[in-house]
C-alpha cells in the first residue's frame, strides 16, 4: 500500500498545486486555456505517437480489449442514462450527458501519466486503445445523438454527420494515433531527433495536464441537483470499473491488461463531457460538479483500488 501511495499521491498533489495556484491567484485563470492547448495539441499527441510508433502492430490491434472496453462502457452509459430518465425525468440530451459522464474516464490528462507511473510503458497502449475506443465508439455516436436531440428531428442528417466527422478527423489525438499506427505498421525506425523531440514533449504531458486539471477545477461552478450528481459519480467510480472488470475477464481472462483497464475505468470523469455540455448549452453546471466530486472522491477510491490490485 505504501509503495502504491508513494507513486499515486504526487500525481494528485500536482492537481492540488494547480487548484491552489488559481485560488491563491498565483496562476491566472485565463492562463488555463493556454496550458490546456499546450497539452492537447503538443505534449499529449507526442506521448501517444511515440507510444504507438515504438510498439509492434500486433500489440496495438487488440480486438478483444477494444470490444470489452466498448461493451462495458456502453452498458454503464445505457444504465445511467436510463436511470436519469426514470428517476429524474431527464430530457434526452441531459440523459445522454449523464450516461457519457458515467462512462468517460479522464484517460488523456490523468490516466496516461498515472498508469505509466504504476505499470511502466506497458500501460501506454491499453490506455491509448481505451481512449481511442471512447472517441470512435462512444463519444462520436453521442455527439451525433446530441445533435439529433438538439434539432428535435428537424436537422439535416448530412450536416449533423459532417459536423461530427469533421470534429473527429481534426482531433489531434486521432491524428497522432494514425501517425503512430502507420509507423508501427511499416516498422519504420524513428529518427533520433524525432524520437528525442517526442520524448521531451511527451514527458511534459503528465505534469502539465495534472496541473491544468487542478487549475480548471478551481473555477468550476458547484450546482444543485446533488442526487443527479451522485448518480453520475457513482456510475463513474463504481459501476464503470465493475462493468470493465466483468467484460475484460470474459474477453481476456485476468491479466495485466485487464488490470490496467479496470484502473482506467476507475478514473474520475473526463473534462470532455463538460466541454460537450457547454457547447450544447445543457447541463454544464451539474456535469462540472460531477467532475469535481469524482475527482475529489477518486483521490481515495483510485488509490485504494490500485493498492488492492497491486497487492
């Protein structure tokens, strides 16, 4: 337990540093956008590209892992969205965001640095596969459904599809996955300058991302509707790891990749859900409260789960 905490607690301390930096006005709130842009467009894509480019293609194309992650995620998504409709009479768009909040882990900004610290480079490919699966098989369909719900059936299906497709194809993480996958597929060696450049930027992703999470949490509004927030948070920190445990055990048997997947599912809610809620103008305040709650509780729950699994 002590060894695991020695690895995990500094990562959560970085989140605390970002939070305090904004609260104490050491770090300007308007600087968060620039820090996040650095992580999103430069550091994180380099980390993902390098991880895939240096791996054999067979290790990347893990269809059972992808299927198990998608099935487990959609099971939780559907259950929480249904409960939102039944218990709180949530409109379709709100229920979709509740389901996505319960399924979408903060893998890019929190999971990658945390799991690499715990498992080494072996954690990188499963984390990237989980993140890419979420993008392609969960987030993209959810965006399309939200567009349909927003238009109330009156929107142009081609326009909706084009908007969703454009957002996916211009995503820097998707582009880095494609580039890294091509290098792996062609078994191309990385030139030394490229390898060193991506290594330097990739190493900056973890500290900058975690600091940015804390800084953003400091400015998140806290809303009412704690019962709904509790449902989404419970879905994310309890139901999602449980569903992924069952799906991975059935698809892969119990091993290191399944263990990594469960810990990825036990991460707090990803900030992308808040961005989506803001862009559609629905449920943003309560989703931000759920992100804050899941992150605060996740400090304890993730540490406990990681210690139990490692022990």
